[in-house]
């Protein structure tokens, strides 16, 4: 089967890596002929934001999917009209691409998400209470395009662009749930994971599985997952990012319609990984067992500050000496501050042991220039 993926980053790379044990052809469309997937796939250099290029790439495929959501929805619609299977469908990608549509989707489908207001520009009257979070309708990723407006004195720093203004949640924990649905309608979730963010870069740092949450919180999350997958009306794999607030209530922050950083520890920590699950969705196969083997965690390898150029990983040999520790690099030649270059997965018998190991590894590995 010919599987076409828009985007050739690390998510596509790890999907191909997992799926190589089966017999399929992976085709990648990406503007960068040196991207993470370029040398391990049938590669087409092109712009996945252009309708024509998406259509021309996809029309030869049996199924087309994404590993980045900022792609031409028009191109995907044209493929669907031509009878090419697109997973997830163009409609849910369109909704998720735009923060405004995404928030309205949660509201219309009774999915709890922080209260919000929409503005088209800073000329609009603001009627949400301080403090609030401004999120650009389009163009934000990895914490960019998101800022907290604390009080009146912050108003001057607001971006003059269509945005969502959202209540600032008093966060206890950031959680993530990955849910999968195939064409037959089979649905499976991975165990909830818990994130520990780097306050400086806003990039996810550690991701721990399973999350330390009560049954009551788990029930709220199950209800959200159920409601989300019914409302999304699409097969696919989705990562729902959640906030647990100080009062014990769960809110949806946002959803990614694709493989996600918060699922990487499933590579060694679960009976099957998110990548195996994605492959099975693309082929409409029975979904995989997602249960976890104990405690697992992941730490992102991101480029250090002030380091731009050919990458070098300090300390990896030390890490290779550690038991239950697995290195994954993304095939990127150049590092820059905050760039995700790889990750390390760790398995442990307890949450305490896991956190200790992750913190230890973080102190020995550095992503710098050669
Ligand atoms: P991105 O898509 O760029 O990752 P997010 O919407 O996930 O942006 O926001 C990045 C981070 O900002 C979140 O992980 C969270 O820590 C913080 N954040 C976002 N929205 C809120 C909110 N409503 N209340 C409190 N913190 C928030």
C-alpha cells in the first residue's frame, strides 16, 4: 500500500521506523530535502501548504495523512473528492488549525475548555476578566503565539491579530490523552500521561506515564475523550492536551490531530506505541493493545541556548550505560536553541525512581554545536 504523509519531521520518521516491519511504501512531502524523513522514504520536495502540490502528491496514494496540521485543507478536500482516503479527514484538520474554530468546536460539543472571547483585532472591546491568555488564531506552536495578559498594564503588548482570549487556568497538572479510532469505528486510548514543562522554553520537558491522578479525574478524562471522538467524526489518532486545575476539574487546552510528543514514551513503555497505532489506523487494521508495562518517561533533547550549527550530543555514551534507557535521535544535522533534536525514554518500577533517573539524565546530556 502507498501511504502518503504531509510533513517529514520526527513524527513521520518514527512512524516509518515502526512500520518498516510491515510491507508498505511511505511517501513524504516536505519542503526540506534534508528533513528527518528524507533519506528513509520515497521523498517529494514540495510545499504542503499549497493546494496543487498536496493534490499532485496525494492523488497517487492509497491513503494520505499528516504529521503536522498546518497543511493545505483545500488540497486534502480535493483528494477526498477524488476518492483518496484522508486520515484524519479535512474537516477536523480545518477546525483544529484555527484556535477560534477549535474553541467553538469544544463549546458546541459540551467539551469543557476554559471560557473565552474571540477578538479580530485589539480594537475590539475586551470583556474577559484579567488575567487571561491570548492565543493567536493561526501561526502558534510550541508555546509561541501564546501569552498571558496579567492586567491593564499588559494590554499594550497584545498582538493585533485575530485571537482567542481565554481564562487563565490555575494549573495543578498538565495531562495528555492519546486516542485512536479506525475506519471500522474501533476506539482505543493510551493511559493518561503527565507533563512537566520547562518554564523558560514552554517546551515539554518530561512526560510521565501513567499520570498520578484520582479515579474521579480519570472519569472526567474518559468522558472528555468519549465526547471528543464522537464529535470529531473522523478516524485518526488525536492527542488531547488537558489541564487539571487546583479544584480538581479537567479542561481541554487543545488537541493535535496527529502523533504527539506526549506519546513518545509509548515506544518502550507500552505494549504498542502511538506509531504502531497510527500505522494500524492508516491500514484500517485492528487497533493495538495500549497498556503500559509499569512506569515510563521521556525527556526531550532540545538545543541548548546560544548553540546554533552542526549538532553534537554530549553525554550520550554515559546514557547508553544506564539500564532501561533508550535514545531516539531525529536525524537533524543542525541544532538551534530550543529545537527538538531527539528524546530519551526511561522505564522504571516506581514514579520516584523514574523522576530520579530522568533528572539524572538531564544533567548529563547536552545538545550543543560540534
Ligand atoms: P502551543 O500550541 O503553542 O503548545 P498551548 O496552547 O499548548 O500552545 O500553550 C502553551 C502553554 O501555555 C501550555 O502548555 C500551558 O502551560 C500554558 N497555557 C496555555 N493556555 C493556558 C490557560 N488557559 N491557562 C493557563 N495556562 C495556559
